[in-house]
C-alpha cells in the first residue's frame, strides 16, 4: 500500500514527466503558432528576459533557458526546444515546492498545481505563452502556502507567512488579470477553513489581492487590448440580457463544458456534501465563485475568438471546485479512491492533450510543404493566398510570417524564408508589387518590418521581391506562382 506521500509524489512526477516529454516531442507544434512564435521571435531579436507586453513580468521565469542559450549563441533549434520545456520546468518546480510546503498529512494539497494547470487544458498546451496557465500554478501554490506553511513550519513567524502570501499574489497579478478570481477565492476559503469571518491579516491579503487588479482596470487605456476587455464589463447588464445569443455562451456549451465536465461533476458533488453538512457559507463561496467567473468570462469575451484563445479564457472555471475538493480532503469519504480518481483524471488530461496534437502537426507539415514549394521556384518571400482548405489547416494565420521565418531558419540562416497571409489574390498581388526587397511583411498590426533589423545569427532573409503563391487548385496540386514585374516596385 502506498503512503500518502508516495502516492502524491508518484502522481506528480508522472504528470510532469509526461508533460516534459510532450513539450519535447511537440516543441514545433507549441512554439511555431500565434503568440508563441511571436514571443520566440522577439526573444531571438532582443534577448530580453522581461517582456513588457501587458506588463506580464512573471513570465520571465519561463524564458530563462532560451535567453541563456540565445546569449551563448546556441542554434535556433536549441533555443526553440528550451523555450518549449522551460514552461514545464517552472510548473514542475512550483509543484515540488508545493509538495514541500504542504507537509506530512496534507501532501495532497500539492496536486492543486497540476489540477489547475490541466483541468481545462487541451488546445492551450499548444499556446504555452498564454499567461493564465502561469497564473494558475502560482494561485495553487498560494493556497498550499496559506493552509500548509504554518503546519509544516510551526515556528514560521506570522509576518513571514503573510509576506510569502503577498509575494505569491504579486506573481499572480503579474501573470494575468484573470487570476483575481482564483486568488480572492483562495484567500476567502482559507479563512472559512479557520472558522472565522475576517481577521486583519486576511483583510490585508484580500486588499493585496483586489486593489492592484482594480487599479489596473482603472488605469489601463481604453483603446488597448486589455482596456477593451475591461470596457466590456461596463456593458455587463445589456450583454447578460441576451446571454443565449452570445458567441461565448454558445462556445461554452459546444466545447468548453466537455473539457470542464470533471470539474463540474466535482462541483455538483461538493454542493451535495455541503448541503448535507449544512455548511451553506462554503457552498455559497464555491458555487458563487464558479458562477461569477463564468458570467464575467461569457460577457467579456462575448464577441468570440479562435478556439484556442476561447479555451484559455475559460481555463480557471474548474479551479474553484478542485481547490475546494483538496482543501476538504480530510473530511471526505474514501480519500484513497478520490486520490486514485485524481491520478486517472490527470492521465486523461494528458491523453487529451496528445490527441489534440494532430491538427498542429499537420499545420507544421503544411507550412514546411509551402516553403519547399517556394524553394523550387527560388522564392524566399511570398504572399500566401487564402482558400478554405488552406485556412482550415493554417487555423489562425496572423503570425504566419513569423512562424515560417522561424521554421525555415531552424536549419540555419542560409535557409530563411517567409510567407505572409492574405485573404484575396488581388490584394496579395498588390502587396507583392509594392513591397520593397529590403522589407518584410510582418503582421496585420505591424505590416512592414525592416529586414535589415533581423538578427543575422538566426535569420538570413535575402533582399528579394515578394512572389504570390496560390493553392486555389487544391492542396494536392502544385501551387500557382505570380511574380510581379520589377519596374512596378515602390521607390
């Protein structure tokens, strides 16, 4: 019979060992898509540990290995691989710390780290730079610290206990604003477990948890990406009135509810448990936190986004139920069976992540094929024309230029190529005619990038004209190419 420590350690090591294996073998699928590719490109260009986009400074820990390798002159393939596994190494380290903080008799609390990370994760594994993932592990560690640190180290001074909690709250805040829901829940539930309403230290922690988020919402410019999301809360009532018509509502019932089904079942079980125990305060806290988060998410993201981004938005939904489950562990019936169930659930999450790899692998294969087709025509820079079968395989195309720049350069800067996505052939030809040889078509929000500014250690994009590549005859047929006449180039 396994002891509690051995059972929890076995589940944790197997979970994070499997994640490391997946991050290693699926590194291209993870790092050559959307934001991940854009972040990797900026890291190769600037070599900065701190990336100021959205003030998400806590993400610096996930860039330590690739920044060190970039500084040592390592090849792009090594930097890419290191970036992919660095995320998992950070999460693994947080779990090991949680296992130590939880202490004897309550090691199971440490499983909140993999549960909060994986319970709502499928597509999101292929967007590792998404900051809510990072925020969830810090929020899980916060719960373990509040409930376990004083028991593990009885001589720990109250000031150090509160100070450690404030540090973890800061890491949550610097990860993503959505962590405010989980942080507030953790602090409030920890107080509930102590059987007291509100003490001065808890009031201070709640202030530390809420005030920075409120200030961020108030000070963020309305025209920014985050400011626009905060602005949706001002229209909460009108959005709520047409709830069934919102895209986010439809997406949840079509996709997210199935990903979060285990968490919703746990929530139902906890509600039944609390009703039987007549613990209506805890019932209201767990059920209320879940419902409030769901409503806010549905309203803020009602206009919709890609599936991978919408899944990220709903990621914390199961956090409240799973954290309450682990916090109540000593009082629950058959804890050994529940522990086995958590192991099976985490295994199912890992299997779900692996099964979702196929479209991302096919996407990398398609980009490699398009780059190879361009090489047959000695084309280094091309505008790729959209068609429905191509769009289904490419999925979200806004970072295609960066993705292909990275993919082609893995074998060395002499092989650098780039493809830029365009919705129609007419505009694609116009771009090919008017873009200068020393320019790089970059992204929709930053159209022109000076090719001379590319890091020559990793990229060797030649100063040539853009061509147009068109798969309108089908993906199984050779593409059509259009080459603009040289005299029409812009001065």
